[in-house]
RNA sequence: GGAGAAAUGGUGGAAUGGUAGACACGGGGGACUUAAAAUCCCCUGGCCCUUAUCGGCUGUGUGGGUUCGAGUCCCACUUUCUCUACCA
C-alpha cells in the first residue's frame, strides 16, 4: 500500500461526516464523558500551529474514551463577540457579523483538515440570538436574586422584599454594596423608586457607582482581568480610574465558595494557587479609631493588629468618604488641590512615577490603646476598593508606610526585637515584640503570631473592632460601551432600570450606521433607530462583556437547540459537568472565575446539578515561534552563514520561516522574497549550504515565524501534524515550534504502512509469536497509561519502538498490526481507519474497542531474555530492606536461576538493585 | 514585592528512589544507485587507555543533607520562564 495522505485523509473525513460517526446522544446505558476545549475567538489571522495543540490532545483523549466504551460529548463552537471584530468594523465600516462569519468559516475549514472528532451538530456561536437569549436570561435571573449570607446561596429578590417588610434591613444578612439600615415601617413608607434603589444595593446583577477601569482609547470600561500593569490587555492602551454608573455582577458574594471548592478540583496546583491569590482571602481585624474633637470613628482594616503600638499616622484613599468629613477648614485648599492632581493621573502614571505623594487633612485620630493622637493623611497609595479605604500606618513594618513616613518626616517606631529600620522597613511576620505596652494590653515578649491573636481577642472583647475576613476579589463590571456584544434586556423608566419581559428574549442587536460612540459620548447603540420598548422607554445602550457569553457555554452544548431552557433537566442530569477541560492558563483569573461563579449561581437556582463546572483541567503550553535569521555583512548585500558570521560585522535579519528547512536557507526563494534581496550573495559553509541562526519568540506575523497548520497538512498530512504536535514535548510545557523533527514522525507512519504491506493477510488468524505478543502487549500497557497521564509524547515514542521491534522480528503477523492500528486510532485516525479497513475491519476503527493488555505476555523471562539484552541477565531476588549492595550481590550469584545462567561463563559485572533486580553481565 | 514552574548531550526531550540520556532530530560512517532522492544497516554525553578489542574514569545548574542507593526526596543558593501586584 502506498501512503498517500491527501487521498486517505479526505476520504475518511468525508466518511465520518456522512456517517455522523461522532454525533453524541444521551444514552443512559453508557457512562458519559464530557471533553471540552476552550472555544476559540475567530480572529482574522486564522489558526496557527499553536492553536490546535490543545485540540489534538483533547481529541486523542475523546477518541480513547470512546474506544473504552464511554459516551463522549466533544463539542466545539466560537466565542464570537469581541473587540477585534469591532475595531475592524470601525476601520472598514463592515458589520462585525460579516467578518465574524467569514472568520468562522475559515476556522472551520482549518479545523476540519486536522480530523477532529467534534460533534458539529452541537456547534454554538455566542453572537447567535438563539444562544445569547440564554446569556440575557441569566442576567435577568441575577437581577432578580440576592445573595443571602445565612442560607449561603442566591435567593429570589421577592423574598428579600418580604423580609424587609417584616423586619427591615437588619432582619436580613445579605451581600450588598453598602450597609443599609431601615426599619420595616420605613421600608413600607418608601416609594417604588426608593425601594428599587434599595434593592439595587442587594441584587446579584446590579447597577452601581463604582471606580472603573476606563480606557479612553477603546472608549469603554474594562474588568480587572482585562487590565494589566495599567494598560488594556487588548491593544495596550492606557487605562484610568473613573467613577461611573455601571452594571456589575456580585461575584464577591461567592468568594468564599469559589475559594473552598477549589480543593475538590483536579486542576494543576499552580492554577489553583493563581485563583487563590486572585480571590485573595486575608484574615485580619476591622478596627475603629475615634477622631479627636469629633463623633466620627475612623474604620480601618489590618492584618497586622499586632503592630497597633507602632501606628504613627493614618491614611485615607483619595476617594474615601472620610476625606470630606475629616478635612479641616485650614487644610481644605491643600486637600482639594491634591485630589484634583490625583484624579488627573492615570493608573499607569501612578505606577510609573512611584513618587510618594499625599496631604494632611488637619484632623487627628486617637489610638484606642495608647490614647496618643496621630495625624490623618490622604494618599493615593491607599486603595478605595479594598478593605475600608483607610489604613493605620505602621512605617516600621510596612514598606509603603515607611516610604510615606520618610517623605513627610513622620515618626517610625520599631516593634520587633533586632529589626533595623534605619534604611528600610521590616515587613516579615516574625520576631519578638518590643515597644508594645499600653495601660490595658502588653504584647512585649510575644512572637508576632501570638501578638496578632492576642490583639484580635483584645479588640473584640473591648468592642474596639471585630475580626474580619476580607477578599481581594471584586465584583465584575458587566457593561461595555460597545456595539459588538449582547444587549441588556433592560429599559429605563424615570431613570430607573427595569427588566423586560422574558418573552422579549432574545433582545436582538440592532443595526447602526457607525460603530463609533455618538457625538455626545453615548455608546454606539445610541445611534440605533427605535431602540426603545413599544411604550417608548429607552433601552440600555451598553452591551455585555466578552465573558458573558463564555461563562455558561459548556452547559449549552449539552442541549444546544433547546428553545425553552438554557439546558434541559434530562440533558443536564446526564452530562452533568465537564470531565476534562483543556485550554490555556491565561484564563485563570478571567473566564475560569466567571464560569465557576455563573455555574454556582445556576446551582443555587437549582438549574444545574453540579457545584463546579470543570472537574479536571489541563493547561496546554504555549507554542512559541522559532524565528530564523540571516546575517548581512554591513553595507553590502552579502549574507554569511551562521557558522561563519564571527568573522564579519553583520546585522541579523529575520527571514520568513517558509524559506527555511532544517535551518537551511532556500537561497533562491530568499532572492525572490523581497526585491531588495534579489541580487543577494551568500557565503556558505563547507557543506555548500547556508545555515540560518534562530531565536525563540512569540509566534506572530511581524516576526515572520508563523506556521500555518494547513501547510503542514498539505505537505505531511493531518496524522503527521497530530503526532508531531504531541511528540514535541510535554503537553503542559511551553515550547517553540520547530519543524526540524517532523520528518521523524512522518517516517514512522510510512514505516508502519510498510510493516502492514508486508503482513500476511492470508493468515489473518495466525497467533502472535511470544516476541510479537510481548511487543504488542507492552505497547497496549504503555499507551493506555500514557493517555491517562496526558503523556502523549512518550506514547508516540512507544509506537515507534513497537514498529521498529516488529520490523526487527521480521513480523508478518496481521493480528499484531490490527491491535497497533486500534491503539493508533486516537492519534492518527485517518491512516488507522485505512489500514483497519484493508485488514477487513467493520465500521470505523475510531470506535473499535480499546484492547486490554496481558501482563503475562510482558513478564521478563530470565532464560530467554539475555539473548536480546547485550549479554546481560536480569534476575529478581528477594532481600530484606537495608541489605548492602555487596550482600545482595552474593545472594544474587547464589540464586539457582542465576547460577544456571552463569554456568561456564565468566562473570564480568554485577549491577545490583536491592529488593528488585540484579543484572549480571557475563562473557 | 508576592506566587508558581523549570534547569539532563549539538537540539527537542525519556527515566514508580534502583543500569541516566528512551524516542526523535542533527552529525559521522557504510550498503543500494551511473548519480541524486528515498530506503536500509552501524556509530554518536565527555574524558582517558588501547593498533583494535577489552576496559577505566566522569557526568543531570551550584553547595549541603537524608538513604545501602538521589536526575528524582529535604534545605540553601544561582539562573531562566510564566502569572500577579501599592490588597494594608
């Protein structure tokens, strides 16, 4: 048989499509297995070889599980809303839907060529009204629920209203934006508008005045995970802080559950740790400091209650409500000027400058333990959004407080024995306390740990404050001033937001004449004609962010065409949750938090059966580019090979990766590449070839190092691409794409075809020899275990060894070929299918039963084994633990089996592995 | 500043605490061929000894430790990568 990959692959891809081989249906007689890939955003650039890495791994696993008898759900779709399509629309005037549809078509054709076993009948697109109907529905449910802290779950807002009517605000413990206090009578006396304002404080999807990340260049707000180091993740534009009225999701209410439920997930430790840090639980104390000559008490949060005797000043965030309350008339001018200055600085500028700034309010607080008066300052190093927006400053033991104290010449009191605070603060939480004695509390001599506990107990007993757990996780800002996203099913009556009727869903995105904001600064939807309810009330102009559509898509795949529920009870009850989720670690603090939150909310509502959406998660590593360089001798058009460049003064130039093969430059192609290289001269090495240099860089067009999977498929075939991507190295590790070794796996496939061609098909039922059986059973064991461990690179190696071993045995056994074909099916499904049918197999090999290995066949046979083991014999000897190598050697040589082997030969060497194996080398 | 991961030949990488370097690339040599490609066979961590064989020594970033035995476990350090950050 000839290995013609184009013919074989297109034929079997058509067969799978025509026979709906990978279509999955609910089947209670079989155990389910749900394998999911993070769905792609269809960008204009198409797929490069890095994208399919995770898809190939999950496809191998899906096929493997299918062969093991599981009913596998393995769907694919598109995260179709996003900024790039909208930016492109602004530039070209093309509707984002058009470019998105085109990009999706391109992605689909690229994916199809790789031979994935996706169930395309379940495809979803987040921009499809049939899909985003359920995104809007979830928002409405969140609007209609609050988080009850006693029940520790979301409850309907109507219950909250009943409880307000019965007992006022204090009758309910609920997650809220601000602590409110009112009686039942006051509640009953409120107007509808007032009540709605109160309820907004409790809703899980709520509108709030919050400090947001405003990106002027993009004209929209961004969530915390969409901002990194003061610039937008997409585009790298500066981001500033602004107080705006925005839709938010009360993700913070779920922080404790998001944290504790991490324990039961099979995720990598590093990913769990990233989420733990992002959720950021910190245990501390909330304390009140009375303000001198005033009734006001300043509330602060600290994790270092032990340092209370070292507080030499207090600091407020510029946005803190205390600033107005505490600024004295004499300081009013200075404070006002400072606030104006801070407001103009963007987050980025604040971080770059790192300059310590601040202003004195004129007020003094009183340390409740010492009675000492301490000045209250305002500074932008304190964040309004964390804790209470006010801190007690302990310059001796906090580096930020220290910098501030040095800048404004405030006192520094060391509290830990031996800490030298003349140059810098001592931030470590260790040591013995000093200088920490007051009239009622003495911490001197205690360790820091003991002091923290003692102080906490003391302030609780004295009513100075309370022990409090704070979370870093903030509520997610849920509006974007953008066009290409889900519209909110919300309209405004007298400025108050109301939900539309559920029957209005899906609320479809209207047409606009331009995708830019309106002249008066409204979002693009401000341009939509008739964007009102039938009664004429205006509809919300913002749209939802990217994570809205990607938060529950895994549920929709279970029941994608259900038009009366997000997911039906039967489908959810059967498929339950994602057993294996494969995708990039960059979603750790975005999508993977939001999805977990969204799922937990639906769980509270009883809409889904599982607390967590993704049971096991594997992060595939990034594939970087391998950029090739040529070296031009300065001021000439002569290029010198990498090995000779030391002798010349050269400039490295990036060269398109398609002109380079195994680091050898295609000189003719290079001359034709760009006009200014048309008359290039080459100084080659001794072998007459031009060798390129290389470096690992991000894969991108500008580096000329993008490798398109289509090209690999065209040249080597999808099976080679699949095997090679797995052979490249461990799945979770980042690695550069390097085509240098691809010939190796291609050669393996051709060898396997060759082995099959020599097989004796006439004697199909002939049993395998002892040696053949050993090779095959070893392979079954190795591949089965490797797939379970996601160690795909070593299983590819195992296939190569098996085929080489069978070739060496000159095997013509058809049964051996048949088993290897079944094992190979998840990795290289096309060629496996072809050979399976040539062998007379029925149906599709990709659903053929996975073989079991026979441990007996693999066992080492100490009589025969040395023949093929370079003169080494291997024996197992039993010895007590702790036996020295010398003693084991003596026991081994006395062993009857060993003695038989040694008889008449000279013992050259004894390699001892106590309790396990002894290798005896003889001459 | 914090957290996590990693460090093994010319290269990508293998090694349940038990013969380090599987497998592949690259390189060298040979067979076949008029020739090339393809294919097949042999060698390929370093150093030393030897005409060759046979052999010896050394070797998993650095320094310690645990162990009969460490690439693997523990401690410290160095370097690299990733994530994250005025979070009190």
